[in-house]
């Protein structure tokens, strides 16, 4: 009888470590332990019962020539794929209630709740603390409530993929927009004439919508239909400005004068038109989507969530969160079928290795779900070439640093070029191979010859079997942008992404006029039609400076 009791106690206490960090991530430091009554908001991702079947279905509906091509799913059809097995949600909710958490909300394969650190720590067999990112000084963001390890009971672990934000720190430096260069002229725009563009010289000096349309032979004008919609995502308190858009239209897109945009708030996001913070990225996204795709309606998603809103130096009390992707994506996939944009542009990213693998895979799965709904998701590839410091988090060895989410196979990753005749890869443009995601079949015919062409150059510094990125590239240097009443010249792959998004928005609008479905997940279609594109064969993304193995710099060539 005594032995049975001991075994019973052991069975109850048995727990599975869901994630573990060996140390505080690079660039972070622990401020102090969390107080028991600090509040934390968490999301539990339940295991999906048909995840692999859904992935194949998305590939099929995105592959030209397949009988399922273009047959996207409704929201309810998608939820039938992503639903957890029967009884999973009930088991997890019961487990939460056993720990005094009675306010959990269940939405198909997600469970969300807010509770005290005391209860969350007991639930996950861990201790939370407040951490601060320290490498960027005043721009490092607010303190975050995190832990280095969490566990759940064995009988619950079989129902769960992740519980976050826990070990998912995120780096404010890496999550910043990928704007590479910001040059603000010294005087008001009225005293500076950047409107005239020498089209004969291409986009070699200042990039404007006119030179992009000339360079890429864009002559199509879409119908002004509310059924067409292109969107962009704003994070980190960036807000596109209505006044700047009107000024940009007057100077560069007079035929669009009067077109505006709408903003949808997610997870406490704002639309602060008087914010003193940077708005260059949001204005860049908006103005160049409009410059290419006018008159297609434009929507900005303003997503909050990178720390407690009202902290104090000694005792942050608000729920800690730095989960813009999960909050934004779960908001999107829950939308009604008629409310989703056909095209979305995103210009934010961070080092892939700084993201827990399970978290990266879950976010990538959500991008796949958007593709299943007929949405084309476009990401800037990043502005660090093969990486900044280029050291592995596991052993500090030299290692190229792919970008998250730009290396997710279910987004279309856009690199940057400069010049014309020919266009060349610009040195800051990120590219390489994912360390988490395998090389998809649809890009094999492009990647394998490329790898043969560079032979074993730098082969020890990246995963040759990984998903290659970027998928396409566009101009990314010296874009004329109106920001806070001034003209700025901005550079980065975050300029390239909205240009390509504008083109895709035009394609989707043209398809609608012919009764065809939107393109949805683009990549199988792109790689099947490579003859429609200009191959960029000159230039390279350069980075990894001061690594001795690379002779103080390195990078993969175009």
C-alpha cells in the first residue's frame, strides 16, 4: 500500500520540460524576481489534429496545374483542420481550474488567460522574473516578464504545443523595422525639390513611385472596388500619418490625391497621429503600397504588445507581453471570410536563432493558415546580410544568422536591390538558409544549382538543407518618403517589401475582374514561373564583420 501511494504521488508530480534556456539570452539582463501578485497574460497552443494534412492541402491549392489550385478554404473549413483532438481543450481547461485559473478563453486551437505570477509559476513549475534588453539603451523597450524554463504534467503535455510568452524573449533590436538608412533633409520639404525624377537614369539616385513603375513596367490600374484590399502591419508604436500621406500624394502620386487608409487596432494598438516616436517605417509601407497599387483600398494593422504599458522602475505591475505576431495572427485567422485582405506586407524581423523553435514553427503555421484563406503574406528579408555578429547561440561559433519570420517557408521573403541596367543585390540585404525550416520542394530547382555554383564557400556556417530566402527582390535604396512634415530618404528591405506587395495587390485585383481567386500563398507559383522575373546575378549581402574565420567579413553572393 505504501509503494502504491509513492507511485501515485510520483505520477502526479511527473512533468515534461516544454522549453529550457541554458542562460539569459544575449543582450538581456534580469532586473529582479517577479512579485507573486504581478499579472501575466499567456496563450496555450493546442496540438492540431490535422496539421500535416493541412500543410499538404495548402501546397496543393498554391501549385499551378494542381486540381486544387486556387481552391482556398473558408474560415470554418480551416478550423476543421486546425481543431484540437476531442477532449484536449477540456483537459487543459480542467488543469487550469485546478490551479485556480477560471477565466480561460478557448478559441479552437488556442486557450488564453491572464493570471498572477504566483498561479502561473505553480501551473508551469517555474519562476518568473522581470528582464530588460540592454544593448540599445533608451530604445531597448520596456521590461518583460519571462522565465528560462517551464514544464507541464505529462498527461497535459500531449495536448500542448507551446505556452507563451514564457521563454520567448524577443529582441527589440531585431524586432525593429528593417529600415537600414534614414536621411532627413535639413529643411522643410517646401524648400527641397525631390519631386523631379530622371526616369532615363532609372532609380539610381532617389526612388519614387514613378521610377518604380518605369523600371518594373507597371501600367495596370485596378478598379476602385471595396472587395480589393491590401494591408500592412505596424508594430512597436509606429503609426502611419494621414497628413504625410496627403503630402506624399501631392508630390509623387497626384492621381491618387484624396485616397486615404484605414487603421485596425489589435492587442491594444493605437493610432496616435501626434506620437513623438518614429513613424518612418509605417509611412514608408503605406506610401509605397499606395504609390504602386492605387486605387486599391489600404488597411493598417496597428498591433500593440511589447511590454507592460505603465511600469515603474522598481515594480512593473501590468501584464508583460512581447507577442505581436501571435496576437496579430490569431486576430487575423479568426476573421470572417470577407474581412481579410488579399495581400499583406510586413517589414519587421529578428534573428531566427533568438526565437524558440517551437514558437517559430507555430507562427509559421499561422502564416500557412493565412495562405489557406487566400492571403499573400510578404515579408522584408532583413538588413543584416548573412548576419550582424554571426555567432551561434549554442556554442559561440561562427554561424550565419537567418531572419525570422522572413525565413518561414509560408511567407514570400523580399530582398533589396539597387541601381539599374543591371539591378544588383545591395550589401545589407539579408539572405541565406533557415536553421529551423527544411528546403521546400517548390524551390529545389532554384536552390540546388545555386549551391553548386558557390560550391563549399562558407558551407560550414549555414544549413545547406534549409529553406532558402529571399524569394524575390526589388529596389531598396533611397526611397523618398514624407515623414512628420519632412522628406526623408529611407533604405532597407522594408522598402522593397511594400513595392512587391503593391504589385501583388494589382495582380490579385486583376484576377478578381476575371472571376479568378486571389493568388494566396505565392511561393510555388513564383518558382514555377521564374522566366517572368529578372535574375539578380551581381552583388552580395555582406555581414559577419570581425569574425576571424571570415577574414573580418563574409556573405553569400547573388
